[in-house]
């Protein structure tokens, strides 16, 4: 990427120690490669290009979603070829800084926080069973804590060919 742009990625692999490391490494590498292929799109966005070269925030988030799903397909394909890696996957959280704006994409329960004036604010929402119970108001906080382990995630990169990233 252009030195003026910043990409920061955190992945937490799962599926056994070795498989988790593979999944997280593939996710980071693939995300970075796919974003690098979109350098012209990023440049046009930062320049504020108009007309046919105009790039919207939605274009950037779509590009990020495509990149994460490329990673999901690669991880899933590698797991299908090796029984020891079957079911491997990873959480993913990434921030792409373009000028004075930040684009966030995440899958799973790795988080992004904003620190401002000495105060931390969680920006991403965990994709786990506990949080799904709370969001859907199916259960109160006390019962959710008993019934839904917080580490049981509902979304991951690579467990299936397609994943559902969330963008901000």
C-alpha cells in the first residue's frame, strides 16, 4: 500500500494450534494482497476523484468485504485438502486508514476500540452466541452468561467458503 495509507490487521486462529496459525497467516496475507490490488481505487478515493473515477465509502467497504471473502475461500480450500486442518478458521479485525478516515472490517470476536480523551469505546460488536442472545433480546444478561459461552463465535473467516464480515 501507499505509505500514506495504513492497514492494521489482527487475526486469532482456531482449529488447533498449527491450523489456527495457518488460517490467521493466510487471512492477513490475502487481505493485504487484495487491498494492494485495489491501490487505484484507494488513490481515487483519497484524491476525491469525480465523474467516472468517483469512489464512494460503499465502494471501499465492498472492496474490504471482497478481500475478506477471498481469504475465507483460500482458508476453506486449504482445510479441505488436509484433514488435520479441517474446520480451521480465524477471527479477523482490520482498520484501513485513508487520509483522515478509518474503515473497519471484522468477523468474529476480535475487537477494535477507540481511545479518545482518556476514554475507551468499543467500536465493533462481537460475533458470538452470547452477544446474539443479547441482541435478539431472547434472554437476559444473567441467563445469557450461564447458557452462552462468550468464546463460542458465530462467524469466522475460513470455516465456510463465504463469511459475513461487518464494516464500519
